[in-house]
C-alpha cells in the first residue's frame, strides 16, 4: 500500500509501488485498446478495474466566499 503522505514527502518507492504502477499502466493500455476512453483505472480489492471517469469526477458544491473576505484579499492586488 502506498501512503500518500510518504510519496508527497519524497519517500522512495518500494517494489510494491513499482508493481502497482506497472499494473495500472498495462490496465490503462488495455482500456485504450478497447476504446474505453471514458474510463480510468482503479484498484478494487486486489484487482485493477476500469471505472467510468464520470464516477470519479463528481463535484460537491462549493460554498460562496463571504463578502468580507474580498476586502481582505484586496491587499494582495494592485489597484
């Protein structure tokens, strides 16, 4: 298992990381050969599967920025 925090801190990949990357790459090629352009590869249990990209791209609503913060941000911009 790859811990994102370790990768972000520049930890060296171990054999399992390299094998998983290779599995993802070959699965992505298989998807492309099948013409599954709207899919991405994902790890489900121990298997690599194709998942519709739309399932991964669900966006949650972002709350509006409070008006008073616009005034605070003005200090960073030339008027």
